[in-house]
């Protein structure tokens, strides 16, 4: 990736060799004095559209201005409108494209990445035998894709994420999650769970999922035999009402209170009160609910005291009294 500070030093050195002041260079470029100052300090980079003009003013090529290398050559090809043929002829990698990405617009980066993928696909189609096997291994460099993801058009990144999900899994896909649309992430999460993915994997992308989608997935998992304990990793990201309904349904179907305790810190007091009443109605004793005591309202604790008194359960009475 281009070093803004190093490029800034190069701009400063070339300007001084031309015996120009920062305001003079700013006048030539049609920008503010502050813009030139920011470039030279490495606080910002010149817009790609300004690079040819800046290079000409300083008496160098764009490649030289950017420090040479494949990234600089790629920028030059974009300026000339020849990036797709340049990628094909020079076999540019995603990593090299990543060097140029911060200076480019999302649609420009997307065109380059598409050209890289098309060139690899063509090589794969043309290859045979061992060469074909080698070409298939080159399909996509996921590590390099992660570094370039912030600069890609969202629609195209959605397409890539959808294509990669079955191979890399949700846990690795989490690195792309901040840049993929919520709608696509929701679909990928649902597909993963349907195909045997774990809630632990889902937790990796949970912070980036729509609450409604996450609630539907969590409910589906529990209805198919998943436990509240397994759901604990998702609890911080679930809507409070959704989590309360799921926990209550689990208790009604016979889940142990120890599982409810795993998500209790994220439940509303009213939901916890309903869970306690439901548990008592289903024959559980105050002593069975010990793990919930720290999270219960005074009303719920009093209901448990009544239950303990009926059962002459002195141990539970002693434990409940600590929270009154």
C-alpha cells in the first residue's frame, strides 16, 4: 500500500528542487495551500485525477511521483483508462491492486478486481493437467481480498462474499462483514445454519447482522433443538424482546433454568419474572432457580420465597434473602 508520508516527502523534495513555494504549487494545481501542506505532511493523498497535473508540475512521471512499483504502474493505467488490459497483460494480483486501492474510487477498484478474476478464470480454462490444478488453487486470495474490501463497491463485495461463504465459513467471513450489506450477511447466516453451521461461527458476524434477522435465526436454531446455552454468544446482539420470547419458549418446553442463566444478564426483568412464574407453574422449585437470583426483581424473589415457604425449603430461603 502507498505510504502517504513517503509520497508527501517526495512531493516536498520535488517542489523545492523546482524552487516553488507551497502557495505557488497550490496555484498551479488549483487547490488550496492547505491541500498542498496536507499532501507534504502525509495527512492526505492527492486525488487520482490530480496526479498527472501534479507530476507535470514537478517534472516527473506519475510512476516516479508514487515511488514506482506495480501499484504506481496500475494507477497510471487507471488514469489512461487501460486498467483492464494492464491487469490482463501484467497479471496483477489482488495484493498489488490493494496498493493502489486507497487512491481509487470504489468502481475503479471493482473493475480491477473483476479483471483479475476474469484473467485467472481464463488461465484456468486454458490450463490442463497439473497446470489446471495449479490454476484452480489461484481462484482468490482471501487474505488480499480482506485488505482491499474497504475500497470495493458493496454490490460486488456482496457477490464475492456469497460465492466464498461455503468455502471459508462464517468465522473467516467476519473479516469482510463490516463492508458487506446487512441483507447479504443475513442470507449467508441463514444458509450457514441450515447447512450445519454453528452458533459459535454465527457469533463472529453477529455484530454486523440486522437484529430482526438475528432474532429469526436464533429462534429457528432453538426450535430445532439448540439450547439457550449455545445461544449465549449471540445474546449481546439480540433484541431484548426477541431474546425474552426465546427464553420463555425454552422454559415452557422444559429447558433447565441453568440454560436461562447463561443469557440472564441480557434479559429484561419483566421477561425474567415471567420465566420464573412459568418455571414454578411447571413444577420447578425455588431451589432450582438459584442461578437466576442475582437478576430477578423483588417481586419475583418474593414469589420464590412463597414457594420455598410452602416447601419448607430453608436453604433456598437463606439464599434468596441475600438479594432482598
